[in-house]
């Protein structure tokens, strides 16, 4: 029964597509964030040894400065990984960076990281969800600078992203970002006022539902649900997302299944 053969682990970029949901999600998420960062003209770096994807928007917000793991790391590898992340982000100004892992991590607080949380990762099999927009709501695909600014304004205040307040156009979705391959963004208008956002990234296997937000004054009216449905229906593939514990029941009612929990860390940029 024992063997010295190199066996497939189901982890990492070399694993065949379709082997398992978690690995495919990690690979697709890295592709999506890389495409968005590259379209914005930001620094990107891929560490092939550690399967670590890095992107730096030099933003005050960690949502635009990312580190994505595409396989679990051993204890010795973690020591190397934290130094490579810090070296990459220390070479330019900006706020913290967000480390995202679909696998458990060691305690990184001794390495200048702060724990953000363990949000649920959820999966929905392919199949459209019937749309029923709340009264007064219309959803518009972002296609120009004005709609991009409306999207950013809502996202910054409703997500929320306090590091980007007061809001400034171009802080997250500048014009070049609209050409990022695979991405689509929407703004929800309630009685002609922008109140909600949604984005989707199609990696060829999954639709990644991202950046769902709704202003506090319109919550409880089905606006966030409608935005999630619009993003989920982008294409005909299975959908994946990282939820919050508060939002999880809404996603479950839409057919999303909890698979596991992510681990999120905020890395503090060293001088």
C-alpha cells in the first residue's frame, strides 16, 4: 500500500483543472485579481516556487493590495513566504495588503500581520436564478467613467472601505480597469440614486461573484440579493464567492452551498 511515487495532492497550479473546487477557485481568484491589477497598471508578481500571486495598487485600502496563495505551505515555506511578501510591498508606499488563503495558515501575528477573519467560501452549481427586481431598482453595467465613479462611490461607503474615504474618482475602478479581461461590474440605482454594486469575474470555469454592496438605507429591500443574482447569472458556469457570516443566509437561499472557510490576514507594510 505504501509508495514512493509522486502522487497528485489536489493543491497548486500544476493540478489539473476540475480536480477539486477549492484548488480551482484559488487559481481562478489569482487570475482575476492579476487581470484587474494589470489593467490598472499596478505592480504584479508571481512567485512560482510558493504559488504566491502578489499585486500592489499602492492603495490605502488592502482590497487593492493582495497576496493570494494557490497551494498550502509547509512551516519552512511560510518563513520564506512572509519575507517575500514583506519585501514586495515594502518597495512602494501604500496601506496594508490582504493575504487570502483557502487553506488554514499558521498564526502570522508574529510576522507583522493582523487577523481579519475566516469568512465562508460558498459554491453554487450552474443554473440561472430568476430575477425579480425590487420596485424602483434598475441595474446598469458599468461602461464609462461616470458609471465607474458611481460604482466606486457606493463601494467605498457601502462595502465599506473607510481607507478610501472621502471618495475620489478612480480610487478603485479607473477607466483602464474597465478593459480587464473576464471582469464585469454593475451599479444598482434605486429611484435613480446609486445604492449598490456587484462584480463578476469569469475564469472559464467559475463565475467569481465579488464586491457585493448596498447602502445601509436600502438594506432589507432585496437590493443586495438582486445584485448577487445579476452577478451570479453572468454566464452559465457554476458560481463561487467569499461571504460574510451576516450575508451567508441570503446566499444559501439563492442556492449557494458552504464549502469551507477562508483565512484572511492584513499584512502591515514595513518601512
